[in-house]
């Protein structure tokens, strides 16, 4: 069975970049009728916070990316210790005593000589006496995995044939001097023991994949299928990494974006296929094909997402928003008329509350000084209630004859006076719904 995983570190809130990996992993599993695992990478107790675990769960649940299994790496430390013991027995895990400062100086010397900053395996030449002396000084070793310095290749679902020459890569550190684990060994052990068949992640992990393949094989696990997606950039091709903190999934949710619009948008971003509205997550799954993603950086434009979100909203049937309207005091025929009037002009769910407030409570008039006299004159010409779909045109015609105004100079001041907004639903459909029109108090 196809099994994928999403393994966030609970050191911050999930952002749009995290979603790319989570969504593609979820869709890969579900397209094949498989299983999706949420695995929390919380082996760093100082940086990991439970609030971020809860936040990640809320984000994924909001998006509909429900996991079939939940795991925490902090509960599996004995499994990593067992793997480390096996690697030591095989001569693949060795102790290193260099300090960070010493390693940095060594890299600088290599750079000055035109050599790549690859660890020189000096620790392998240490005698037992030298190691004992370091220990006596109070040094504690960090542990590196000894790579077989050959070219490692695989058929990537997105990149195609991919390979990395491990002779150009430093032996990776698996365990820090303080005894804490790094991401690489934990991921290798978990993927193997949990039966992960497909790993989907960013292209910044390509070199990691080559080293992990050797580690996976050393433990006798089956190597999964890998897919490395391109990273996100801004609309002009600029680095998006510095803005990711402001593009959290929580923030997008609070802005009022539809979960389905975000999922449908990101499921196609980076492919040559058109980004199209979908009626359900099941449709997104059905139309997903990971091989359609390209290697070029994917341009993410928040304004494009907002425009796409508006299309999704415009197509929502009344039944999809009935609960939201009921919470705003709109039910039955009133809710039906309201949705028919405003749906085509919404950009986010936040707009629903805005227009519901205008309809039920009225809006503060927005009147420019140069329009004040005209608005007062127009309010005096307001037709008697009840208003219907013909009221707006009749009222506007009367205001036109009385003032001589026409076009935008006629309609915009009236709209802003009645709704407090410069844009919005067709006034013919909206006007009959208004229960409280504060601008009427301005009549001469």
C-alpha cells in the first residue's frame, strides 16, 4: 500500500511552503488509495512546543488533510539508539571531537586552497589515547555516518533521473555532542519501520536523499520512491523564504480564504496545467498527477490566490454557507436573497460578515465634501418602502434629473452613502435587503 508522511518540526506555525510538501504527500497517498501519516519531528526538546503541534493539527484539519496515523519522534528514541548501535557495529558510525570553531577554521582553510568544504575524516585516524585525552578535557563527541563515496542515483518522480556524488559530500552528523538527534537518522529509521513507500519533499533535500539512501540500505530497509518539488518564489521570481512567516496557514484561514481554494490552487501550482476551481477535495485528488510538476521554481502570488478564492466563493451554493449565514442572523428567504445578491462580489468569507452587517445594521455613510449636497438631495428623493428590484433604477433616475449628474459621478456617491463601500453587489439586488439606511437621515 502506498504510504506517505508529513513530518513537520513543532518550532513554529505551518506556512505556505510547508503546505506544498504536506499536500503533495497527502495527494500521492490518496490518489493510490493509500495511507497518510502525520509524524511530528520533536526530537529537539528545547525548540519544540506543544502549541505548534496543536496548531499544525488545526491547519491540516481545516484543509481536510486528515491523517490516518499519528506519530511522535520523541516517543521513538529507543529505535534510533538501536539503529546507532547497529551502525557502530558495522563501523559506519564514528566519533568526532572537533569543536564547531575548529571545523569552521578547517572549512576556511579548504576554501582558501580552492577545495570543497568536505569533512576530511580526521576523526577516523584518532588513537584510543587521543580520544581518551579529549574525553578528559571534557569534550563529548558528535557522531558521523561514514558514507561510501560513490555516486548514488534514483528515478525521481518530479526531477527524473537524479544522482549525487557522495565523494563531494561530508559524512553527515547524526548525533550532536549533547546527545540529541538530527533529522536524518530519525527520518531514515521511521521511514523504514513505518513502511513509507513515497517521500515527497523540497528539492533542498536532494543531497540528503543520496545520503539517506545509503543509510536506508545499511539497515536493510526498502528504498522509497522520492519526489523533490521545486521551492516557492514570489511573483517576480524573488526569494519567498523571508516572507513565509507572514504566509502562515493560520493567517490565511483568519483572512477568510476557503480551504478548498487553497488546496486546489496549490495542487496545480508549479505544473503546466490550469488552476481550476474544484467542488471537493475528492476532485482535487482525482485530478492530481505528481509527474506534472516541473523543476522550475513555482511562483506564488498571494493576490492570484485571493482572486482564485473569489472564484470559488462565487460558485458556492447556498447550502454551503447556510450555517455561516444563520450565525449572522440570516435564514430562509432572507438568506437566499442575500446570497443571491452578494455571492458574486465576495473575495473572502470575511466579506460575508461585512455585507450581513450592512444589510441588518446599516453602514456609516462615506461622503466626500464635494458630494454632501448632492447626497442630501438624493436622500430626500428616496422612494417609499417597501423597496424592490426596480427601486434603485427609479431612485437613480430621479437623482439624475434633480442634480444633472450622471455616470460614476451619480452612482458612486450614492453607493458609498448607502453602503459605506466603493464596491460591492448590484445595488438593484441589494437595496431591497437593507433594513437600516443611515444615509436617509441626511435628507434635506
